C-alpha cells in the first residue's frame, strides 16, 4: 500500500528553476487585510515562529502582495525580518504579488501589467520590504489589456538587473502558463487549491508538470471554511472578505460545513485535526500529480501556525486519501470561490 509521508521537513523545490524551500509557506495577507482586525504583535510573533520552525539553513517562504493593506503587509514583513534572528532572516524568501489597483476607500480598480508599471511597483516593494531583491515576483491577476509576454518580459529584465530572483505567476490558465514560460523561466504558479477547490487538476496541473513549473497553493483551508474552526453562527467583522464570498453565504455555508463534518470524522479516526487533514491532503498531491506543491498557510496566530505545522507529521495512506475524497468529493463545494466580479478577473477560470 502506498504511503504519502510528510513526517520530516523535507524541502520542496519550486519547479525546475525555482528555489528550494520549507514544505509549507506562510501567507501573510490576513495580518493586514480582508479578514478583519489582526493583532500586530501576534502577527510578528507568528512570522518569527514560522521562520524558526524550519531546520537551520532551510529557506522559508513568506508570501505577500504590495496591495495587502496598501503596503502595510510589506512593512510588517520588513519589521518581522529586521527583528528576527540573523540566521532565520537570511533564510527567509519573499514572494510578492503586484498589479492590483486600489482606491482610497479600499476598493479594487483593476490590474496594471504594463512594463513601466511593473518597474514602478517593484521599486516601491523593495523600499517597503527593506531588501535589495525580491525572491519571487508575480502579477496578481493577468491584465487583460497587456499581453502576458510583456509583463513577464519586464520581470525578466528585473531578474537580469538583480532586483528579482525568480518569476512567478498567479491564477493563470494552462494556455497563459505556456505563453509566459516561452518568454522566460517560471518558478511557480500561485493558485487556489484545496479539497473544495480542485479545478486546477484537469488542465493546469498537467501543464505545470509539462513545463517544470511548481505550485504554491493558497486557500488550502478555503479561508478557514474547512479548517474545522468555522461555525454556522459565526459573526464576521467589517471588512472581512468572507462576508461577500459565495461559499460563506446562507445555504451554501450550511452545505459546505456539512462537508467539513464528514471530513472531521475522517480526521478523528486518525487522531488529527480537520485543518491538519486538509493541509496534509494538499501536501500529498505533489507526488500524485508529478508537480512540486508548497501549500501556503494563512495563520495569523501562533496556535493556528502550530496546528498547521503539525500537518507535516500526518501520514496519509492510499486508503486515507480515498476516505478524505469520499468525505469531500471533487466539485462538492457550494458556491464559487470568489464573487462574480472577481471571478471575471481569473484567467485560470476561463
């Protein structure tokens, strides 16, 4: 019987050309935006705990976006790195998304992938992060008015200049992935992937395998929906993205939490948490699909981070994987993963 073991912090390499990193990355968005208020000191402590969780000398991946809190998140990471032990700081890699246009009121106003804009966004990010380079740089969503070749070409120029180490992509479909890879080496595609968001398996994962491109998977707990901690009567604070997310609305929420309860039974049988089971499932998908996959966990607190790190100790047999997928079948989620207006910006969904 095949066993997918996650028992050691075996590093994973992002594609044929990308960096080698700790098997889990830390998604830092929630420390600054879209999930309500966050505790700054606890956020910093969580980043430090993540950096120190990796074995000495192993790179860790911190994922952010220049539009998370309109620069707040990059400044937070700057502070976390400045106050971290030297060895942990030196091993930390930054993955930055750019291109989203914001309004004073906090709204989104499209995307800008023009080469001149790429260089402008990059200059500001380097300043806020307090670093002389960004390890992986990617546009958050494809700009429909700018060919992906031009956007990637501009990042490639930044690589040649030493300001960027690797080129990434975010939420692109298989065809766009191929077009981008024809311009310059792509380390990884950042895209939502979880038990209830498995759309990438049909075409995108095979294309990534074909091209030697890794996957950094965000939303592995579907914004807390399948963490085992979200309740039917939970009140969401102002500014919490989940208040607009179709999967958290009315009957959709009820149906999705029913899936979580089915998953809870499987997790209980293994003596682990729901969140650990869901993360371990994503960790096991790389070997199944022939693609390097690094899940990004969006922990904002040390206790949630500790739980997520425990997923690396969870061993899933073929029977376990079958039981998990029977509890949460592919396509079983109720509701889209974004509101309709945001779904329209996803090249990966077209």
